[in-house]
C-alpha cells in the first residue's frame, strides 16, 4: 500500500465516523418526535418574538405564517430594530389588519460592542407575557403547526431550551455554492443526541439555532437572557451555552415545520457566513488552520487522488471510497434540509468556497470590516 493509499484509507475512516454521527443525529430527531407530548386546550401561553432589521422582503410572509398558527394560546410581537427600509411600515400595516400582532419600534442607536440581535431579543422578551418564549428569525416561514410542534417536543423532553434546524430554502445557484455543505458540517460534527443526553453542565457541548429557539420563560430570565450574551456575535450558540452553564437541559433537533431562506444570492451568502465563520472557530488562527487542513485532507485530496489514478489508468479504491462516502453523506443532508440530493456533487466547489469564506472572515476581523445589516460590528461583539 502506497502512502497515498494509506492516507486515502484514513480519510475514508474519518468520513465514515462522521457519517455514523449523521445517522445517529437523524435517528435522534425521530426519537424526539416520538417523545412529543400532545398539546391540548390547556396549552401554556407562548410569546412568539420576531426581531427584524431591514427585512422588508421577508417580514410579511413570516408574520402571516405566524398569525395562521393552530396553537390555542399565543401572542406575536415583532420588533422593528431601527430599519432603514420598509420593515416598520409593513409591520404596522399587518398590525392594523390583525390585532393579535404587537409591533415595537426601536430607534435607539446600538451601544458599542453589543450584538444588535441580542439587544432586540432582550427587548422583545421583556415585553412578552408567555410562559414560553419562541424567538424566530424574520426570514423564516412557519407551517400551521409550528408552535404546537415545538412546544410538544420541549415538553416531551422536559427541557428549558429547545431549538431546531429548519428546512433551508435556496432559490439560486449562488446560495447552493456553500450553504448545503455548511449544514453538513453541523450534522456531522455536532451531536444533538449528546447535547440532550449529557446532563453535566458542559457549555462546549451546547448548540442552538437562532432561526427557531424556544425557551422556558423562568429559565431564560434566571440565566440572564440575551443581555448576558449581548457581546457575542454567535448569539444562538452563546444562549445554548449559557443555559448549559446554568445547569439547564437543552435540546437541538430537526424541525421541518419551519423553513428559512438565509441569504439571497452568492454575495449575500458570502457576507453572511463571513460575519461569523471565524467566530465559530473561537476566533483562533490555529483552529482555523487545522480546520482548513482537515477540509483539504478529507474532501479535496481524495478526489484529486481518484482523478489522478484514473488519468494514470488505475483506480485508487481508498480514494474512491472516501469520495463516495462524502457524496452520499452530503446527499442525505441535502435531502434533510430540503435540497435536491444531486447538489452534493458540487461539494468540491462548495468546500473551496467555504475555505475562501473563512479566510475572508479572518480578513474582516483583523481589518475591522465585519458588518451586518448596515452595522459595523465592533471587536467586542465578535468574541
């Protein structure tokens, strides 16, 4: 066996481990669904909280889907966070037509070093009356049973914080050139089953998705809420860690009752992921270097070895196994998040673009250019 064969075989083994974790995660989501506790007329009150800044192209569809819920006991509160587009006017029009929607307009400037979304979420929570607080992003659209499904699972699992990975809407090639492989990394390297089952308060084994985050009111305020993580750019991950540090049980699972279009086109996708890619790796250059090396070794070099062998008239079987495992894994993830499985064939380009996004994120951090929604993010809000 050559050195290249041995290395490709090692890569295939690593990919197989990731694939097993993916399958366990998917099985855990099915188990969570079976544990769901039916919600009847005595359902706890839920406050659905929608922070929105410059979301004119998303906000109406989001609010309309929330006002069409089959849940018996809820309120919807939206916050226009100093938007410079028509977000506030659209919200006001919707509130005039449906009194169940309450709109808050925040025109206060963002304090230095504070994450705007965390401040918006805290302001919303302070206005809420519900026993449970459901934070949702303005670019989400909800099935009629969205609230019911989340509450049923949170009660069935007896957790203080329940978050889901929604189905992802991508309507352009630019969006597909990295977003799917980003979710594949979540499914392969984060373990929702362990996040739930591990009772010890280890904050590093904690994660949440801000697109749909359901928190029990008493636990939220006892932990300090979003105000306690106001300087964190990864507010969803930070809130999960905060709950875990306070000894609260949390859970992360699939949620096909909510869909989200995170970005519109390639440029917005690059900007969105550049905002937080370096923060995901704890702002560590060493960790970033290891991550890039792992991506090249696991995903790109096996393909290069396979192509090189084919051109030489031979089949590098370990490399072929590694490539097949990668494609199958990504096809399964694509199917889960609502994308065609064949998008997995784009993975070499997706990985290359992902590395470029990380490098751009590092560049932004060290040149002070990180911004989002028209706001420049200070260093304190990036750690």
